[in-house]
C-alpha cells in the first residue's frame, strides 16, 4: 500500500494504482478524454495533468508513489486544460446539432464544463469521406479526436486489427487498417469501437427512418422482436438504474410506436437451445470425433470464423441465431396461423449488437422463408431515439405482455444475453435429452463472471463433458488454438462444448447498447465491468424468478414442434432454422 496526499486528502491505495484512479477513490474527478476503464492509458489527450511535488504529469499513466503530494486543480492546470480543449475544438466539426452523439458526447460535456462558448482558434477541420461500407457501423474521421480508444479495443482486446491511425501530427486520422474501407478490412462489425468512442467518430448505422416508413405504410404488417439484453439496458436512456429489467414497459412502448405484433427473441433463444442441444447430443453420443461443438449465436464471431478460421467450420453449430429463427418463423409459422400474406410482413429486430445488421443479409440462408427473414435490425440506441421522437413517456407506461405464438419464453432464454448464459441453457436441455431426467443444477458458478476464458466439467449420465466459455474475440481465438493443438497431437480434447461471444461480457455489452454513465462514477461514458455486471444480474434475476427455467419445457415451443416443425433437427427445422458457413477471403495477414 502507498500513502500520499491528493488535494490535502490522505489517500492509501495499492502500489501501481494510477494517480487518476487514486483521485477517484476520494471523489475527485480529473478530466480526461483518452482514458477509459476498459483500455490501457495512452496519455494522448493531456487533459488529466496534475502537479506532483511541483512537476506537471499526466495522471492516467503515472503510478502513485509513497509521499506524493498531488494538486489536481489550480488556475494554471485549469488554463492548460482549457487550451487543450480549444485546440481539439479547432480541429473538430461544429456539427453538434446534427450529430447522433449530441447530448451524449464526452467532448461536448467537457466543453460545457469548462464554459467554452466561442472558438479561440480558426477551425481547420479537414473533410474526409464517411465510411459506412459495412452498413453496421459508420466511421466519420473528421470527428475523431485521436484518443486511441477504438484502436486499443480493436487491436489489443478483440485482436481484429480493423482500425489504425494514418499520418502524423495534425494530419493524423482514424481509418480502416492501412487506409482501406471498413468493409475491406478485417472488421467483424462487433461495434466495440463505437461503444468506446467518446465522440461521434464511430457510431451505429442508423436505420430508424426505414422503420418509420414501414410503420407508416398501412399495406404492411410490421412485427418486432426484442433481444434478451435490450430489456436490461434500454432504461438507462430514460433515467432508470443500470441493469433494471423493463420487459413489460418495452413491450408497451413498441405497441405505442405502431408495431402490429410484439414478439420476443427469447422465444427464438429457447428454440435455438432445442436445436443446438439436439446437435450436441447427436455428436456426443454418435460421432464424438466431430466434437467440439461451438455455439453460433454471435454474428461478429461468425464473421471472424468465415474470414480467418476456416478449419473450425466443421465444429461450428449449424443453428441460426434466435433473431434469425424468429424472423423465419414469423414469415412462415405465424403468417400461416394468422392468414397473412408473408410478402406483406416486415420483421424488425431490436438488438444490443451492430453485427446483427450484417447477419440478416449474411447469406441466402437468411431468406429461408422465401423472403428476407428479418428486414431491419435496430440497436438499443436506435430504439431509444425512436421512443423519444414519438413523445412516449416511457416511465409512465404500464407493463404489457408479448404476443403469441412467438412471445412466450423461459428463464433459460433470458440468460442468452450474458456470457455463460447460452452454455447454461444448453446444458439444462442437453442433459434432459441424454438422460430423460432434469438436471438439478440451474447455475454453473465456474462459468459465471468476467474472466475471459471460463472452464467447467459436467457429468452427463456418466460422461464427463468439458465445457469452455470465451468472450471477447481475442479470448475466443485462444480457445480455438487449444483445440487445434489437441487435434494435431491426437491428444484428448480440452473441451467438448464451447460458447463464444465476441464482446466482453456478452450481449449485455454489445456494440449497440446505451453508453451508460454510472451515478457513482465520473466520465467517461460507455461500458465498464461494473455496468456489465449490473446488466448481467438483471438477466440472471429474471431467470431465477421464472416459473419455467428449461427451454424444452416452454409450452409454445412444444406446440411449435407439434403443429409445424415435427421434431428438433427435422427436415423442416433444418430448412428454416439452420445455416451453413463458407470460406470468405478478405484482408489477410493482419498480424504480419
């Protein structure tokens, strides 16, 4: 432990703590733009300067030392910070009124805090082409403040290397790797760059106008579905506590927006478990050489697989994601039951993920109904804007229920939104399929939490099933390498069943989720492990309080198989609910 003084407050913190973090422990907010709790310090912006025994140092990257006497704010420091902000603004477009981040921008917040009302320096912002080539995320280099957060996340955490800085000095700008477009780059559309960007330089590809047009067309029957993680995050844009589950209000708001039917992607999650557990049990009991089985609900991971891990395709589950399953069934099963021409049905999904925008057009399998199964995928942020635009008083809405036949779900489906949830749900049902009995354990402590790679072993009727849960694209690649080594050496497989999610924490921290600001935390906005944990707990609590917690016990799922699909893995189920993967060559050799 280290003893020091910060603005005459005696502080005792562990050695290695940065001055910035030490100050926050005594409720002192040192301004910063480049430092984020998720990323290593870059010391890029220079706003976090402090005086340490008379010397001016950057607090984000300076560790505490015994006996330090630190001043975090005085007229000189405030003046320097103000000058830094004025210089940043001189190379930033004056487009706050039309920027998607207006009102939720860290640069805007600090400009207000420092009372900057007039530009001090001439504006020298250069015009760069906006890159919207992925149709999932949008890169506007003119709004970049070169903080480096997106590059750090993309390169060193996700190990994707789709983003890089070009040029030097005042000409520095953010770009797809080496100056190519994002679509040409290794980008997997996970949106973690946008989740960590402090300004409007990287945002979601907005499709709200397209949805408004559909809702205003009386010839169309517009259906919406809501992903598990959305319900514990959307409230943050309406003043609710982080992680509060607002499923009922969410359904009500969607009806107020004009959707004809409100379904739930959780129904698709239960259905995914039926198909995926069947697939796993078949491999485990009949063709163990085809193990491991890797889950397939994360489109960012699917993108990475098809680009860079072709040898893993045989081990990848053929099941579509819950979003895609609900889309296909809406335009077949629901259309048939309701007597509606599927050509007039439009399916909108509300997802925590920017990569879901790519998933709905990934291949011809995404049109298994004879039409594009999901027409538009909106992020949680886009939905929040639509609710605000419509004038709906979200906080005063009464709770409502989802519509049937695609709205009923179990607790197992809800936990799809967090790391470890898919695996937990799958094991509950796979155990039943093998033994005919119910697994007495509902939760597996070994695969909870935010450790990047989690492992456990489950006894399934005498067979020891080894499982792994990996979240964060970089961690997924580590797990795959262990599989490759075991296969190459002819040794025992380290895992039989693997859950993967490209975003740290899973979908609760997807690239399309709100940029939260914890009440007890200073800026920056965005996502932190504390926020991930609170949202995760909101999903786990719903599962714990559910009357039915196993996917195979969902009455609506049972009725679906009885009336329409026959049985899990049937021919019809494969036509509508399964997909295949192809090798897609793109920008390779990213690690060279």
